[in-house]
């Protein structure tokens, strides 16, 4: 299998405290890797290192064969990493189409000059509309993003990810705040990232049923260390994971 993303001895210390310690891990092309662990395990910090928001205290990060350890967040994005956050991060005063069109415009190397009419880039607009359609938001194209429901904002974020043309997608608790009835639809949209759009997906999520249904493998973090990375079945049957994660059988 071909590695899409790998880290070696990845560590993060803040104010003398160990946040992450010596994580080595490879994620394969078109794989969905679930990342679980108790609060404070270092899951979001791990994503912050991968996306370039923080620099590691030690270790290296590779996208394929490219060492991206010292690249800034916008350079990581160009190298192929896209990320969503625990809280929605869309431009609330722009329409859904404009949110996705900006991502498509950047991905296609079009001018970002704000004094020019971006809608002249008809190919970019068409791509943005297609991405909205893929997540079921085609009818909301001209609606202001801030007026969307929480679940629809999550779908809009995934449309933006699709428009960015990134090969690697980091999803940080995409189900946070979602109503129970909206979870299955979002699960299928996330599943399509790997199965249809051939993305490599890393997902942090507290809903175990979501992780078990989506992940090819699950990585378990605890106190900043990687306990195990294995198939979902092997992880839930692992007594060390059961003890460290919730203290009982998963």
C-alpha cells in the first residue's frame, strides 16, 4: 500500500507539558483512519501539527515523499491537506456558492483579486455548483451560509473540501452538535470522500458507532501517546484500549 501521509516520532511540548509524545504512523491512500481517545488525549493537537497550525517539538511529517514539517498552513493546503474544525468555519456572510467558489478558485490558480468579478470564471463556478450538488446543497447555492442549519454548515464544509481538490482530508469531530436524525446522511457523505472521491480521510470523532462504520483502521491516543493502530474489530477487542479509553468493553 502507498502511504499518503506519515509521521515519525511526532511530539509536541507546550510549557513543559507533553501534549504528544513520539507518534509514528502511516495513513494509506484512499484509507479512512479513525482517531479516538479520551478528552485531553491529543487528538486535536495532532491535527494542528498535521495542518501546520503548530510546529512539532520533535519529529517529521510527510505527504507522500514530501517533507512538510516546516511548511505553513497555506503551504500544507497547497501540498494537499484540507481540514474542517470542531466548530463550523465557513464565511457566514457569503452565499454557499461563494464559499465553495473561493476554494475552487484557489485550487485552480485563478486570480483572487477582489476588485474583479470572480463569476467570469465560469469553469470555477460550475465546479462549485457541482460540489454543492454532491453534498445535497444545490438548492441552497444562493443562500447566505450563516442562515444554514448546523448540519447543513457541516455539509457545506465538505463541499469546500471537495472544491479544494485536496487529497488528504482531516475531519475534526464532524458530528459535534449534529442532531441524531442528521448523522446517517453526513456519515454517507463522509464515506463518499474515500469511496467515490478517492480521498485519504482522517477523522476524529467521539461517536464510536460512526468511527466503527467508517474507518478502515482506528488509531487510539491516550495521554499524547499512540496506544495502537489496527482494524476496528481488533481495537475494540484490545484490553489495553478498553482500559485506557473507557474502562470497559467498547
